[in-house]
């Protein structure tokens, strides 16, 4: 697995880099032919550190985020999360991408396999507008996201409220 390590306001020591690459490499058993790419983003938040681990395999992305005291603890907390997601979505990934089935799990002891159910289906009209108008509607409605058709390109897009309170804009593409 190719591992990319990015640091934001943080200095990554050679020892930490080795540990992260070694531990992330243990996830290779889920992805044949080293076809997956792992991106590890380490950020210093002052008294705490944040680690984001994303694995991309043939268009499918699995992501985990952990905030803790040190990056050494964060990698140990992040790997079980990401492995749980891989195991949970293994059926979907097997159907779509023909991933091998692996039954031994090095990081996790008890995995609760859940089935996903759609609790409610809602239909609503969608209108054409600019992303700025969609952001204003998002604020007026008090929702976390707002779906709209972009006037400029006639694509269905989303504006959403980020954790830090700012507005994000999703633009799908092929």
C-alpha cells in the first residue's frame, strides 16, 4: 500500500513515520496487489493532536479521524476504526470491487456487523440557484446540508455546514 504522510503545524519524526507506515501496511491484506493508497494527515491542535487516515481503493474511500494526546496513541486508535469500516462494508466492497475475503482481524476483537436501513424517504422540489443562494437557504432553514441545481452548470450540488461552522460546497465530477 502506498502511504502518503502530510503534516500540518506538526513535525513528523522518522520514528513516527516508520511506525505509521508499518502499521498502515498491515491493512494490505484487505487490498490485493497493493492497489490502495493511504493518506495520513497529522495536525497539531495545541495541547492535542489530530490524525486523519483515508484509504482509497478503486474509487472507494474509507476514512477515520482521531484526536488525542500524541500521534502514537492516535495511530493505535485510528487503525481499529478504519478496519471496522472495511469489515463492515466488506460485502459491498466485495460485490463492487472483488476484494478478497479475509477472516482474521489483527486489530479488532469484536466487530458488530450492522445492517444499514433507510428509516425515512423524503421527496422535495429542487430548484436552480447559485451556491451563494443555496448557502443562504441553508442558513434560513437551519439544516446541515442543502441540495440544489447549480445555475452555472446544471449539476446537482450540495452546500453543507462544516464542524467549524463554515459552509462547504460539494461539486460532483467524473
